[in-house]
């Protein structure tokens, strides 16, 4: 048995850093979920129908990733952040502020997805260091989805 594992739970004693990076993801997904709702409710203009639906799709994706990360964290002996104050404190994502044009909303979402990718990549690295293949695999799956969403949103922006 490796020095990183214990008999009762192989991840409890040596994964404080992994717990922290998963909690930053949970916090980020939570704040992004709320921000996407804000954009969903306040988008206006000729792209309303397209973006209203897309923002809903994305906040549903954020919910799924938040839940999956929280359940994985619980499975490896961690405690997911579950209050808004904790989530705002740990999140790499900033809350929505003020009114944006539809294009500015999309640009903000692209920037936020890139921030989430940074935290996810950090988690992949940490999961690899503690040989937690299940967490690593989950996070790699997140990156594939976010890469696709970022590409699609940039295509909308003509980038």
C-alpha cells in the first residue's frame, strides 16, 4: 500500500489539496450557475431566443458539474462548500454586475469557462499526484465539454 493511502479510505489523509481544488470548482460552478441565470433573465436584442436557451443549457451544465464534483468530494472524504458566502469566497468566478449587451454576456461566459478550465486543470494535476484516477477522469470529462462550449460561444462572437 502506498504512503498516500490508508486502509479505511485511500484518499482521506493525503488529499487536502484535492479537497480544496474540488471545493473551488463547486464554488465556481455555483457562482457561474447564478450568473448564467442573471444573463438568461436579462438578455435582450436580436439574439434573445438563441442566448436565452443557451444560457439555460449552460446553467444546467453548471448544476450537473457542481453536483458531480460535490458527490466525488464526499466520496473521497471531503466536505463540499454549501453556503453562498463560502462559495463567493472560494469561487474563481465573479458575480454578474450590472447590465451587459448580449455579446458582452457571451464574452463574460467565455472568460468564466476559461477560469473554470484553469481550476479543473489544477484538479487534474492534483488528482494525478495522489493517484485518484476517478477524480482525474471526471475532471478530464469536464474539460472536453468546456472546450466545446468555449469554441461554440467564440463562434457566436465571430472569433
